[in-house]
């Protein structure tokens, strides 16, 4: 489906409203609870969730919402019948929120027939906002002005590698060593929390983001929309773009984000598997 300008602007306004809800909690002595999987949960997650779901349901009552904070209440048999849906992470990077390092975001994406077609990412602390629409480009909004984004193509050594601040493992370290050996990437990769890694790639500030280990669809959908609209790719181990709401689980497998689709990522993965 096409994303009308009015809908895009309404979703951007929704992301900003959710960011304001998050900051109201951020500036207090908030409590931290934990979900069944031991991931943290705060009042900011829930306030942003309510804000986004209420706004999206009013904007597009015919499009259901899959949010991290309500996914457990939606039967898989119901979710799998949805051909269009909003995929939302009201507060991506709750661990970074708890650490108070500012590296957390609001993620909103629109999915149609398994493919992400539009995404918005808002960084509450800095106020930065990124959005991308299939076929219409990716942008960073500075004030009321959209600045067009393009990934760095061709990528040049030394490659700039984005790494998760909270989710590094041995396979990731092995892959980083392989990239360094083959391309001359020097020093530690840049560590970033939440979906900010996707945004940095879309801006051309990073080249590669490898992720080994579980993520959920709401962690990647908005970032994938922005990276793809900027010229990059988000691929599973078989070289296919990540797809959404196609399985009984909402967990993603391993994936690789490339600013330059021509990078030999399969060689690196083979050595680090």
C-alpha cells in the first residue's frame, strides 16, 4: 500500500508524543519490573505503548497493532490472519533507558504481506527522528526539514561496524575479527543501543551491523524500513530480507544489516559460524 503524506505525518507526531511520555518517566526515580524472559519493564514502556496504540487505532481502525507490550494477549491464530499491521516497540532499548545513557528509541513500522513498507524511529533524549518509505526514500527530520539519507555505497575500508551495546557474544566477536582481518577495520566497533544502529547505517555513518541471537520483529521492522529506503539491506543467513508476521513466533533469527549490498557478508559469516 502507499503511505499517504497525512498518515506519515500523523505517525511521526505519534512517535513524538510517545517520546514525550517516555521522558516524563525518564526524569523521575522510576521502578524497574521484569517480564517472564527477565527483560526489564518500566512505566515508560507502558505509557508509550498506550499512547501509540490509542493513536494508531484512531488513525487506521482497519489496521491491527502488534506491540511488544500487548503481543502476549493476541492469539497466534488471529495474528497470522493479518495481511497489514503496525509493528511497534514503544520503548526499544529499555536496558539503555534504565542505564540512563540516552540510547533508546520509539519504533513504529507498517507491514504489508510480510514486507515492511514504512518505518519511523524517534530518539526521545536527542529529539532526532528518522523515517523511511519504500520507493520514496529515507530521511532524518531536523526541526521541520527532511534531510535525505543514503547508505555509504561503495563501502570502503576500514569498514565501520555497529555493535549492540548490551548483546555481544562470541560469534559476533569472531565475525568482527574476520572483517578486521580482511578489510583493515581498526579498533573497537562503535557500540550503540536499540535501533539507533539502523539509523546510523542509513545515514552512511556505519557500514555493517551483524546480529547473532534473538531479537523480536518489533526490534527490527522500523529500522529495516529506513535502511532499505536509504539503499541498504537487512538479510537473514540465506540472503533474504527479513519478513514479518509469517511464522508462529515473533522472534527473528540471525541477520546482517549492510549499507552496501555488495559487501561479501556470506564469507564473513561462514568463518564465524
